């Protein structure tokens, strides 16, 4: 199927996605425990932007019927290697399922990639009976914030087509915000990812500019660590529908 360019595919980073996005093992364990607890009593789950199956895999193993959709064939091929089932190539702006097919939808790090993010929220409300779950951090990543600040000096701005789930909570208060875990992130890991250009917001930045900015950041951040506080957010579909229709 043809997918509009106003939605961003992660085909180009499928091989390194898990390595550059992974959570510490103990944090991932706590997150899956929090998800399974919050999903207790539900059965039909839609993983919107399933990617490499980071969440679909453990939830399927826990007994949930999870269906995953994505616009990236290569990302889903990685999920298939993990034996993730029920995968479908599809666009989140036009979810190919009937009304109220699922109990809950999970959307993590997706909405910022879609210019028609309100339309996607409308689709989530249409196919979900109860709620949408996502993740957010209570603090911004200082390395990434400094990176984009320096980029402005080169004439480049951070650009995403849509609105992130992180920012969505500021537009409409989640029904629940559940603390998952605090953990330290090494700035050196962030710097390495920035040098590789693993973020979609970097893909239009010239390589030499990206490398120069990343090198400048080493002076400030090399060898340091910063704290991350991870939360699980839950929005009832009734609340999301109001935001989707604005």
C-alpha cells in the first residue's frame, strides 16, 4: 500500500532501533508489569505503531490478544523475528478495523510522526472501547535539548509533523498518570545516538552539521549521567475524542 509522506517510516533504522531505544532491563520489566496490571480485565489490544514489537511481544506472552499495525515493513520484520503475531501493514490515520474492535490502544512515540495526529486520535477513539495508553518522562532529556538548541545556531529547527504523546498530556490531562521507574541514563549513550543520526528529526540535517554539533556537546556532557522518571499515562477515549475533534 502507498503511505503518505506526512507519516514517517522507520525503515531506515530498523536494524538499530532496539539497540538505540532500549530501556534498562529492570526498567522494562517494571514497565511490562505496570502495563499488564493496568490492562487487567481487558483482552483485545491494538499496538499502534508496533515497530519491532517491544511491547507486543511481552504482552502477547502474558496472554493478551495484541494486534500491531505499522507503516514500516522492515520494523515489523524485526517483530516477526521475535515471533510477534497479528501484524498488519497499515496507516494509523485510517485504522483498518471496525468500530470498537479493541478494548485498549497502546501508542508510544508515534503521534509526533504524523501531521494529522488529531485524525489518528479520532481513529483511536473509533476502534477502542475504553482507553489509550502511552508513556512519558517527567523531565526533558538535557542532551537532546542542548543538541537542538545548538542546531538553531546553524539555522536548523527541531521539526516533527505531529504532536507527541509527551505533549498531548499538556493539552488534555490523562485519566491516570502512573509512576513506573526512575533510572540513570548515560549522556555518552545519548551522544553516540545523536552522532549516528538515529532520530527522525535529524534525518534532514546535513551529516557534517550533525557531527559538529555532537562534538560540541561532548565538552559539556561526556562522562555524565542524568535522571529519567518514566510514567505510564492512560486517557479514556471520551476525553481523547474531545481533543481529536478540536
